[in-house]
């Protein structure tokens, strides 16, 4: 499942649950959007067709995503209604966009970075292998967890990563707030690490 926010809108994708309304998609949700904090959802694009696990928003409101059915990175500038290929082909497990517009993709080969809107990616030097990866709501921080459970954080445009702690189980999702609080989801639930 992918989830990101643009302004006051939540944009998500994944698979429906037992109580998911059928109009959101029966096998895959495609892209769905909520304007009320997730209370209600509306189908937007690819309904029933695609499942985006990698989904991120840039500081300009552009969305970046990759569906599980191919290795093409897509972008949307209209809150997910229409999508176009960026030109890059890579298998991204996660995406994050920083305040400089850099797109960072977590891949099997390690983090890859794009500075041209996703048209091309190159290895991100001196970065730990991260999965999951996310950016703060203001896009000033990137955060991720490596395979050993170490939590790493970097600031927008920076090349250095700072070890800020560890998780004891395999992290499934991570985020950092504008205030620096870190939230990690694993199979035991949600953990808050105050900033």
C-alpha cells in the first residue's frame, strides 16, 4: 500500500479490505483520494487496475508513484487524476521527495536519486540501504530504516545520513514530523520516538 499527502488531501493505493466499498476497486484500489482525513475515500484513477506501493508527494504538489505491475515511474500534477511516465525505469520499494525536489527511491541496489523530475536515477552516494523511506510533511527531512533496523535521517539536499536509533522488528512504514518526532510501524504496532 502507498500513502502520501498533498495539502489537505490524502492520496492512497493498495488492496481493498473486507469492508471496502466496491466502487473503490475489487482487486486493486488504483489511486484513491480523501479530503476529510481518511474518513471517506473517492476513486481517482486506475480503479481496480493498479496497486501503487511506492507513492510520494513533492513540495510542489507533484505526485510520484510506481505500480506493482511494472518498473515505470509515473507522475501526476492533478492530485492523481492523470499520470504520465517520467522516463525512468527502476523497481522502487519506496519513494521520498525532499524540499529541493530530489526524488529518492529505495531499490535492491540501494538508494537511487533523481534531480530531473524522475527522468533518470543514479546511486545516492554514501547512503545506507533503506526500506522503508519517507519525507517529512515539509519535505525538509528524509528518513528510512536499513535492513539491520537502524533509523537514518538526512536533511533536504544533504548527502550525509545520521543514525538516530534502532527498531527491534522489521519496519513496515516510517515517517518523521516537522517537529522531528519519528513514527515507526512494525508488526507490533506504532512506535513514537520523540524528536
